[in-house]
């Protein structure tokens, strides 16, 4: 019984590892919500049309004002331990 | 024994679900490799310094020429089913 229990624990650990390894190998998308009906989300900034001298653009895919940055990267970084931030476009 | 086996399977399924749910709840970072020693990766484009009329900037965190886009979003989208793409800066 002790041997059996040991096998079950090992098997459970293996199965957990398989899930983690599979997730890393297959890769996980980075955009959960933005314009998911589009095959590829590409945006353009025409710099001559910018009103302010500095405009931050989102690279975390969590902004409520995408493609602009609204500061949501702060919450994302805190929740995940990530280190992403915006692209600042300066005219 | 049948009951015991049933319990083990249920327990293993629960443990797998816990891993998946935990991963979703905690969130997963979107930047695996770029400048991980920096607390927050922020870049600036000074548009008057751009040489070409159109410059694509990476938002997938997979580019070998980050902060520029090198087309790596194509491989990322194919591998994960994601739909991310660059920001095109036009002067
Ligand atoms: S909200 Fe996404 S980078 Fe700031
Ligand atoms: S390589 Fe990252 S968006 Fe193109």
C-alpha cells in the first residue's frame, strides 16, 4: 500500500508537470480580449496628426484605450511579476 | 479498490484543474525574455530622428530587434492562436 501510495503521488506530480510543460511548449497568447475578430491587430500612428508632444502606446494588451496606454500595465505587472511598459512616441 | 481508484482519478483531475485555474487567476507574464533586469521596459521613439517614412514597433515581446518589430509576431500567433501585431509609426 505504501508503494502504491508512492506511485500515485509520483504519477500526480508527473501529471502536474506535464500540464505546466505543455503550457510552456505550446505557448500562451498575450492578448486575451482586444479585437479578437481581427486576424492580426496592427495600428498606425501618423505622427503629424498627434496633438501632444508625447503619446504613450500600449504594449501590454490590457489597456482600456488600446492602442493608447492607460496605465493598465501596472496592474498586469503586479499580478504576474512581468515587466512590460509602453512605447512613448515623441514628436 | 474500485472506489479508491475512482477517488484517485477524481483527485488527479482536481489537481490538474487547480493548476489551470491557478495559472489563469494569477495571470501569466507576456514578456518571457526582453530586458528582464529592468523593472519596467519603456522605450521612446523621437519621430524627427526616424530615417524611414514607416517604422514598425513590436508589441508581441518576441522580436530579436526589440523595440523594433522583426516579424516574430507571425510565429507567435501561429504557435498560440493569438492575433497580435506591431504599431506602425509613420512620419
Ligand atoms: S496600458 Fe498597456 S502598456 Fe500601458
Ligand atoms: S515582432 Fe513583435 S510585433 Fe512584430
